[in-house]
C-alpha cells in the first residue's frame, strides 16, 4: 500500500474545505494510506484565540496519531511557537534565528509515518520549514510542493518566502495553482501549472433551482479582497437584477436586490452556482492579486458554464470572462451586459480538472 503525507496548516476535520482536504480524499479513494499533518499551530494560536482551528479539539488531539477512518489519519503538530509576522522589521529580524528551532520540535507519532511515506505534499505555508527535516527522515520519497497560495501575499514572517526560494529546486514537482507562479519560476524545470480541481460529482448531480428572485441572478462566492465598491455600483446600475453574495465579506448595500447568504457549507453553494446566470470575481487590487486569475472560483464558475465578470488586472484569454476597470461605471455596465448576453453553450469545461485528476498528476 502506498502512503502519502499532506503537510498543511489546514485541519482535517474543519468545516471549511480547502484543496488539501479534497486531495486527501482523492488519494484515499485511490487506496493510499493518508496522513493529514497539520502545522502552523502552537500555544501562541491558543493564546490569541483568533485562530478558527481552535474551535476544534486540537489540544486533545495534539501530537498524537488520530485515526479518522481506515487508511486516513490526522496529526496536529502543536508546538510551543510557530513563525508569526511581528509586523516590525527589526522584530522580525531578531526572531529569525529563533525560528530555526521550529522544525526541530518533536514529530512524535508522526515520525515513523513520515519515514515510510512514498509521497510527501507540502502546502504553501510554514510547513516549508520542515522540508529538510523530512528529507533527513525520508530521502527516498517523492516531494511535491503544491502552491495553493502566493506566499508573498499571505503576510507571513519574511523568512517564509526566503525558505521557499531556497528549497524550490529540490522538489521533484512544483504544482502551481496559478499560471502567475509558473511564469515567475519558469527557469525551473520542475514547475508545472496545474489548476485547482473540482469535486465534479457534486456539480454533476441535478439540484432544484434555489433562487426565488428575478433573473438574471448574479452570484459571488468568497471572502478575501471583496470589492464592495464594485457591488455598490453594480446594484445601482442594475436595480432589477438580483445579486447573491456568499461569504463573510462585511457590510453590503442595503438594497432589495442584494441577498447576503453568509458562510454556507460548500455542498449548499452548488445549486446556487448551477442555477446562476453570471459569476462575479470582483476583487479589490492588492499587490500580487494577479494570482486570482486562476482561482478555484474561476473554475467553479466555468464548470457551471457561467459568464464571469472580473477586474481588468485579472485579464486572461478566457472568452467567457468580461472585464471592467475598478471604479468606472461605464466599464462595469459594459462587462455586466456582455456577460448577460453571452451564449453559455460556448463555454468549454475541458480545462477543468477533478481533484482525482490533480491527485494523479501529483502522484505521477
């Protein structure tokens, strides 16, 4: 039986499912022994009490192998501290030598599992500091870096991108979720662009239309970098259209044509995506935000054959995406009307991977 270890800040039994959760399920379905190793959590996380993972029994599960089901184990690597951006350059420089201790903390019951693994997949976070330690324990495994996020955007301690740069060439495969990353490191022969996967079974099942509002129904799903100014302009320009927002995005326009659904389990979102008319990717610009050209949301919308409206800084060659200039009513109106009039039958889903497809690429 083959064994895979996922090294990520995500917690296996979280209600919020990220790509690493779906990949773990894909490998499990393929018959692999799966260890989901949760890092970037420490007593500092518990003291600050702002970490949503602390809602789960992480102290009870800490530093021991917890079987979830046959061939699926969770390990929460709770350490005395973990790298934190102290927001002051001098403090970050002073803390850098201390952070060298981080990967030396005991791996406990996870250590023999790591030593036996055939494949070790690292997420784009503090777990990268464990790369050398894992290599010492298991030099024969295949090492994959699944770049889910741009570390430069994540406001980590500045030593994290330095560590990333140092070890990139040592991975057997770098699987980048954004073409921006694959272009940035095009000089490395081990870098490939693999877009996010989808749990296609969820999307392929028929669901009743959940909307009871006038069409077109325009949907936004997300949390970070939401451009509230765009929505305020769009709902004013199109008062007879219905706008549906999913996620913790802050205050929204108090108008009858805006419905805020809050955060929902992913399975509950699928019918809204299937039966929407337009998908929004209205993100406010922040340095590095070009990364979202290939976000999971873009592929979810595409698989549902939704025309997409997005800001011009996310420009790509996808013919079903229509772009606007932030803060410009005329371009917002043009993009929205073009999306409404686009023939959805022309939208190709051929480039959309399932998580099983992506898992096969990582394992190859």
